[in-house]
């Protein structure tokens, strides 16, 4: 909350200003600690437009990435955390992000560390993010850690945008095709095919099939829509259950074209995250715990748990990875080399760059194959409808 105050400074001057705090007591204590003699402290009223916009504003991943980059620049320039948050509060035009900055700033002023303040917002800051900030605070190199974290998040954002860009075209085409086909089968083809019912001529199998399908769609279109909605809802519930997600993740790792992108993207995140954590001084066991929590694929989560157990029993990281039978030989070999040379963080960083370039190739291959595949499917569908509609015309002309 924002409070306006009137107070007497140490020099004896009467000053007016505003302060951010969780409540009025916190605002009073902060002003007293700053040496002010308080005359009045009142909460500022929130404009109706701000309250309305707050309902629809939210902090997204891109804003967290920008916040991390800007914070790293400010800390490298010699600014304190308090100064940095004052700048963020002044320049922010997003209500949700402004509230986030105010809450973190208030927690730091109340005596919490930066990592402890971030820990109160687990939906925005991952365990990896908080662990790296904590390591930076302990080592006194918070600005360097923030810089590495910003680079990692920016690469993650770029990779996600590439994957979304590759998938958005086929998704739009498939949705458009489905809607057009539904409209054709439900409203257009029944009227067109009714003409053939008045003629005593044997219709081709394709035409009979199309008439039956279009008749069903015309009579039960509402049931089809409800079934599709119900199917999507049930599929989402199954995927979000532990057993269902495990099955979905296992199947996705064996689907042609898609599996290569899923595997490589998991390797990109894994190697880069391990590289940053180990470079920041986090122990390998703690780093594996963080990776297990941040990895979305359950199959890889189980693999990292087995790797951690192997290391606890005395195995090296490379040997534990090899025993999981899910990681490519190049990752196992290079990890072993990194352990032997004592430059595991640098080796994993190079591997992350390698897998990132491999992911770009996989994404380009996927988009290259998807476009002609969709055109072929669309052509076959249109061709089937055209042949089913036109073929009876030849039978009618011959009978006449």
C-alpha cells in the first residue's frame, strides 16, 4: 500500500511525501527508523481505474526476464537493492508488477534478504531462481549471478518463442480445417446431397458414406460439440494427474518428429541449469534436487532422482547418467571429461549451446515437414468430398 505522510526531518524541516509499506504500522516504523518526527500518516486512496486494471493485469514470464536483466545492470552499476526497487516502482505501468515490486521492497526494508523476499512468490520465481540468488548473496557476487541468470532466462524465452512459433501455424491450420469441415458436414453437404435422394440410382460407396456422416452431423451437431468439449476436459484432467502425465510424457518421447524437440529441449534446460548452479557454488546433490523440481517431464524427473541416488552411493555424475539410459552418449562422455578436468560447469555450458543449436535444426525440420503434410491431408479431404459429390452426377447422366 502507498501512504502519504507529513513529518519533521532531523534538520527540523517539515516535509511531505509518500512511502510504500504493507500496512500503516510498517510505514510508521520505517519513518521513525529514518529519523523523522511523524505528524501524520494516511493511506492513499486507490483510483477506480487502477482497481479495475488490477483485475486483468498479471506478471508474466517475459516481465520476470526483463526484471532480472535490469536488476543485474543496476547492481553492476553500484546501486543498492533499495535504490533498484525504487526505480522499478517509478517506471512500472503494470499494476500487478508494481504490487510485486512494492511487496519485495517492503520485505527487504523489513529485514528479509533478497532471496527470502522472492521466496514469498513461488508462482513467479522458481526454486532455481531463488537458489541462485541465495548463492549470490552468500558469495557476495549477486550482480554476477543476476547477470548469468538473466542470460539463462533470455535464452529460455528465445527458445520458447521458437517452439511456439513453429507450432502456431499448424495449430491454426488444423483448427481452421476442423471448423470448416464441421460446417460443411453439418449445414452445407446435407442440402447438397438431398438432391440425390429423389433419383432412383445406385450411389457410390463414398457418396453413401458422406450422406450418412453429414446426416449424423446435421441431427446431432450439438452432441458432437458437447462430446468434443467433454473429451478435451477429460484429457486435461488425465494429463494433470500423476499417472496420466507419466503416460503422456512417456508417449511424447516416442512420437516421431515431436520426440526429438522434447528430448533436446529437456537437455538444453538441464545442462544450462546445472552449469549455472555448479558455477555458483551449489553442491551437485542440491543442484540435482532443483533440476528435478524444475523439469516438466516426469521421465526425466525420475532419471534425475536415480542419478542423485547413484551419486550418493559413490558414483560419478557421468556414470550415473549412463546408467539411466535416457541421455545421449555425447552428454555422458563430456560430463565425464568435465568431472575429470575440474571444469564441469564450463563443459555443461558448452553442451547447452550445442543442444540449443541442435534444437533449432529440429524445429526447422519439424516446420518443413508439417506444412506439406497439412497440405496433403487438406487436399485428400477436399478431393474425397469433391469425388463423393460429383461421381453420382455421371451415374445420373448415363441413366438419363
